[in-house]
C-alpha cells in the first residue's frame, strides 16, 4: 500500500490554505535564485524547481516516484521539498534531501 493517499489529502488541505502565486512571479523568482546562491531544499518552492529544466531533471532522476505524482506537480508547487518530506518520508529521507541539495549546489557552481 502506498503513502499517496495521505500525501494527496494533506496537499489538498494545504492548497486550500495557500493563495496561488502567479506563474510569472515563480519564473522571475527561479531566474533570480539561479543567478544568486542557487536552490535550497529547505527554502525554494517546488514551483521554482519544476520551472527550471535543469532542477526538474535532478528531481526526476533522484525522486522519480514523487516527481511523477500529479499532486506534487500541481498542489505541491507551493511547498518546499523539506515540507513535502512529511508526506513522502520514504522517498524524501534526510539523506535524499542532502543528495538533491548537493546537485543543486553543483548547478549554482556552474553559474
């Protein structure tokens, strides 16, 4: 049995409490973040990561089941990976978040 029903329920509840942010703002934020310190599993919203093809490729490679989840791609956009961890603890372990962060740090170093 998968953990997706809990993830889906929690994301739906969280999405009802969050006011959606305009896509243009996400794109501007992604560009600014990529040009400065880079992405963070703790502070960067999933929407910003998904809107950057290089960051999205990292997520697709390292957490394919979470990445493929439609709710992660839609309602999960307003959260950070660290926040999503509570809904997907088996896939988003502390070690996996550290691995993702290391990949984000490589992106930032590439400039």
